[in-house]
């Protein structure tokens, strides 16, 4: 089996440390040490820490969306409805390494103006998730699928933040109920 490239090793370490410890708490020297690359090799692949954070956020979006849709769709096939979104999130919340949403954490840590690329990636990630929910609302033939998705996003984001603060199965139960109400209210008369 081929050894991972320096870029892959750096990014693999950054994925773990950024998500677990945060962007500010994770220094370049620690990433270099744990990835086993030379400092020059690091900067050849990532000219700055912001470039590495950008690469992490790009990876995280693709990886998380693939995971999330993969967790939602089988549930949807068994029982179509917005409440499956809460069940998929519950699966994520139960993971030992759950530390909340990397994009919410990014904006919370760096603010709105520290690095425009990071904010743009966070907005893009949330927009992609919202658009997926629009498609689910359309599949259910709900009225105002864009409005349904906006409301569902508030529910999902709230669930994520609450689950990050404390592990409690009632968060998923409350999310299911709220999503069911959103769906009920959008059903054609």
C-alpha cells in the first residue's frame, strides 16, 4: 500500500485536530509534528494556516453531506418525512468524537471577518444542506418547500448546538416533533 502524500498526512492530522480542538487552539507546529512532515513541506502544500483551514472545510463539506444524505435516504425509503432528519442527526450526535458542526464552530471561532473564505464555505455548506431539505420537501409535495427548508434548518441548527452542549436523547425527540409540525403545517389542504 502506498504511503500517503505529505499533503494527505497534513490534512488528515488537521481534520482530527481542528474538529476536536478548534482552529485557534491547533497550532501549525503540532500539525507538522503529528503529520511527520518537514516545515518546508507543510508550507509548500499549505502556504498559510488559513489555506489549511480552507482545505479542511472543503473536505468537511463534501464528507459530511455525503454521510448525511447517506444516513437520511435509507430512513426516507422506510418512512418518508422530515423527522428522518432528526434521526440522522441523532446518529451523528451518538458518535464518540461528536463536537458539533465544524462550520458553526468556524464562524463562532473566527467571526464574520477574520477570513472571508471560511465564512463563504460555512454559508455554502449551510446553503447546500438547506437545498437538500428543499428537495425533500418537494418529494413530499409540501407547500412552500423553500420556507419549509428555512424552518427545518432552524430546527437542525438548534439541535446541533444543543447536542454539542449536552448529550441528551430528548434533543432528537424534540427535533422529530418540531419537524413533524413543520411538515404538517406545509401539507396541502
